[in-house]
């Protein structure tokens, strides 16, 4: 083990240069113009995995390729535990570009932070695991288990191809658990094991009004304005206490236990800090729950994008022909995504005035995830976190979603160990995304210790 730790300590400068190469690929899965960049990124990643001694292949899918990289298997038929390390090389769109202090795909290092789209979500986090394994392989230190890295290119758009890939390659991917660093921790002093993620449903609603944009002076007043109708419709989704008014929306939710509420109350990021971090005039959420509970254990209805009419410079006096909202709902354990989708759609249709025509298009969907944090593997992960970060780890729920974890459970029967390395101020999905180099280095240490703890 000492050889592994020494190797890690001696190679950080090179690791950082390689990490920058990884970050330079604009692997934006939501935008089809970037398809070649995703392929180039996957090729680079597979080649890198081979360089560090993994047996790596690029597996084509209907969408973006999946990189599968394995530690060399022992010749003898002694069966060793097999773990999967999951991550994604695709990133969120970098827009709005003018808010970046330096270009999103030209990594910039300032002090101990590296700025680039994908730095924390998720390239830096999966690269930390790769570097830990490189240290084992390059120093000839025997690993106590077999590992398979599965790095996909569609996580940010719902992991469709990977789901099919899991079913087709069930045997090959059969494992004891999936290790995922794609979440966060409250601070470097509070490493965390996440035991729950929220689920999600995505959809778009478009309200169609007049057949074309109209002169608002000539026709305005005698025809419905779709933007007004949409604003009115969306305003009826939530009450003043932050509760979703859609009948059936909260069906099936298991109330938080006393223990969990106590746990949430000890979450180190307090409301005042959160307000400052988010730069919002005031926090707002469902009455009766703390901010920590609201953003990790309660469902939401969020408008992610709202478009209608003229958005260019100056004014243009029109009644727009249409208005559209991109919406996602976050779901919590025991909520059924299909049921929520149904009740949301029927509510919106019911309250939609006959002066416009509503079109709904469904996007991706996934259930929430919840796993017991008391099992043997979770305990091993907690020991590895403590060794790497030098602080007692906490247990937490996260509000983000990693849709594929449900398929890992359903298809492979494997639980996911969520060992996030991101910090609350990393700006994931925002302009000026960054990753802290302490997270990168301690993440490598955590991974190095993890295999010993898990297989020991
Ligand atoms: N890394 C995030 C998920 C995450 C972040 C979980 C922070 C918990 C805490 C992941 O890349 C992500 O953004 N997932 C999407 C999934 C969606 C597009 C289906 C999300 O949560 O919006
Ligand atoms: Zn993300």
C-alpha cells in the first residue's frame, strides 16, 4: 500500500496535465452538434485506460459509446470479488457562455481549483478513481479484487443506452457493488456517504395560440396570448406554502423518520451559508421542512426553461404564436415516476384554457434511490473516507439524480456506494464549474483505500 501512496504523491503534476486533456473535450451530450466530440472523448479515455494498464474497449451503442475498462484478471481460477466503478464523460451544456470567466473547455487553474465544464461533474471524480488504479497497476501492487470501469456518455440526458447495455451484458458486469463518485460532500472536513438520491421526470409543454406571431396592437386583446396562458397555468401548480397543488403528486411518499430528520438537522451547511452560496434574496421551500430536507428528501416541480416570443435586442410588439416550458419534477423514495407523470399531465390538461392547444412531450424518467447505510460495504466505504480525508464521514441524502443506479439494482442486483467528491460551491451545471484539487487528491486516496477495505 505504501508504494501506491508514494506513487500518487509523486505524480500529481502529470495527473493534472492529463486531467486538463480530458476536460478539453466539449462532450456535451444534450447537443447533437457535439456527437463527434463525445466520440473523440471516449476514444481518448479508452486509450488512457490502456496506458495505465487496464484492458479497455469502446462499446458502441445507439447513442454515445460506453468505455469499459478492466483490471487484468488473474490466470488462476480463484474467484475474487468484482466491483464496478461507474462514471460519465458527458457534460452539461456550458451556456450561458458570457458568464464564464474563462472558456468552459479551456481548463484554468487558480490556486487549488480547476475551472472547466465537467471538472466536478463528472470527469474529475471518475479520473480520481482511474489514477488510484494506475498507482496499483504501475507499482505492481496486487489489487484484492477485480474492477470494471463503466464510463458512459449519456448520463446528463438520462442514460438510455447504458440501460440496454446492462441487460445485454449482465454476465460480464455481474458485481458485488457499484462504486460511484458523482455526488457531493458538504466540505473537505465532512466527507460523505450518500444513501439516497432523488428520482426525476422530465417533459416539455407547449401552448399553441395563433398560427403565427401577430401585431399586438392590431390583434392583441381579441386573441389569447400563449405566454400569458402558460404563466397562468404554471402559477397554478404551487401554493404560497411551496406545496404542489397537483392531486396525487405526493402519493406513496414515506414520511421521514425521526432519525432521518435528526440526521438532516446535523447537516453542516446551515441555511445562512446556503443563502449566501446561492446568491438568492431569500430561501424558499415547502413549509414544514428544513432547507436540507427540502432539497434532498422532498419532491419538486421545477421550470428549467421558459421560452416564448421575442428574446432579441429592443422591443417587438407581438402576440407570440406559442409558449414553451421545459419542466422536471424531482421525486423521492416510493413515488412512482409513471404515476407522477400521469397526474401532472392530467392536471395541466384540466386547467388549460380552450383558447390555446396544449402539446406535451415526455422526456426521461427515473425512480428515487435509497439504500441502507449500515451494511458491510457501506462500513468499508466509511473507513476509506475517514482514512483519505482524516475526518469522520457523514451520512446524507442528495437531491440530484443518477438514473442508472436503479438499473444497477434491478438488472445486476447490485447496490451503489455513492462516494461524492464535489463541493457545494463547485458550480455543477452552472457557469464557472470547478473542482478542488484537494478533492481530486483525496479522492484518489479514498479509492486506493477503498479496495482494501471492501475486499479485506
Ligand atoms: N452528478 C449529477 C448527479 C448528482 C449531483 C447527484 C449532485 C447528487 C448530487 C449528475 O451528473 C446529474 O446531473 N444528473 C442529472 C440526471 C438527469 C439529467 C436525468 C440530474 O440530477 O439533473
Ligand atoms: Zn450532472
